[in-house]
């Protein structure tokens, strides 16, 4: 009985930033639990690779190559979607700089993707969800991806901090407005998860050899493991499992909440 509540059979889920990392893991977790997927990313080769994995799970999967910060692209895509039950609003980025040296173009880039695009995706997804006449009976789930840095400050992360604090505010406002439609809105705050963005972002990672990437990832995992009470590295799958919980009936009484998945790192005192 309890395990069945984690199933999302006959549901349709949309995941942004689904080509790699947390987005990819979340899409696959939802497919394993029975959902059909709609996945968005800027890189078509990544989308095709994720789609192949989802098809192996005998679930349907539509792919859209898309820059979610481009509203016109988003609008066209959502006009092609007739059914939606779950959104994992995951796409985001970071450009670390000391506050006194933040460039306007970098600030705009991060804000446009992490805040404006997240808002637009959530609003367009909500409008599709509300087209279903029995939405209140069926329910719905929107999961915005925040960060532990939506709760605490960090060096060279002022813009990222600003956007992730904003995501948590957006989540609470949405949750209150959509509760009457039985659409639950929550966020997840991952800790430091071992993905390429943590050693310079995917663009930089693509300029490195496989051996260089592996060395940097190994060093990253070792450093992250030392920094958390559980003494292990966070993985994309750890976050995906939280997303599945919030998307499913197992989390049906969870609303307007931020789920911190960081092995206790945010609560640590640093001398």
C-alpha cells in the first residue's frame, strides 16, 4: 500500500534541464515510477540519450530542444502540450563572482534563467494543468529547484543566492494561489551535488578531456564528502528521489514546503 503511493502511473511529467545531472536523474526516476515524460534541454544529443533510457522503461517521452530563458520558444512548446500533471522546474545556472566584481551581463544571465525562466515555465505549466477539468480531483505537483544557497550565503555567490532565495519565495506564493486547485507547489534545496557544474559548469567541462574531467570529479567528490556530517558525496539520484516523493501521492499532504537534501551540510557550524 505505502510503496504504491510512490507510483505516478498514468501521469505526465515535464522536466527542464533534463539532459544532465539532477534533471536527467529526475526524469528517469519519474519514468521508473510510471510517468510519461516531456523533457527540455538546450542540447539535443543529451535529450536523445535520456529518451533512449526512458523508452527502455516502456514509457513515452517527448523531447524539446529549448532555451527556457526564451519565452517565445517556451510558449510554442507549451501550446503543443495537452496534458500535464507534474513539473520539475530544474533548469538553472551559476556564474560565481565576488559581489564587487559582478558584471551586469552575468547578473542578467543568471537572473533571466534562474528566476524569470523558472517563473515562466511554472506559469505556462500551470495553465496546461488547469485545462484538465478534473484537476482538483486528480491533483498536481510542481517542484521548483532551489539550493542550500537559498538559505545561507556563500563566497562569490551573491547573485546565485539572490535567485535561489527568490525561488523559495515564488514557491510559497504559487502554493497559496494554487492550493484551491489541488496543485501542490514545493521546492527542493540540494546541497553540493557531484555534477559538472560544481567544477566550472558544463561549458567549461566540455573543453576538458575525459581524464581531466574524471580527476576534477574525483577531487570534488572527496572534498564534498569531507564537508558533510554523513561523510559521503551527494549524487543527482539523491535529489531525484526527493522529487519523486513530492510528485507522488506519498507527498500528497506536503505543500508550500522546501525539502532540503544536503546530508546536514547547511546546518553545520563552520569555524
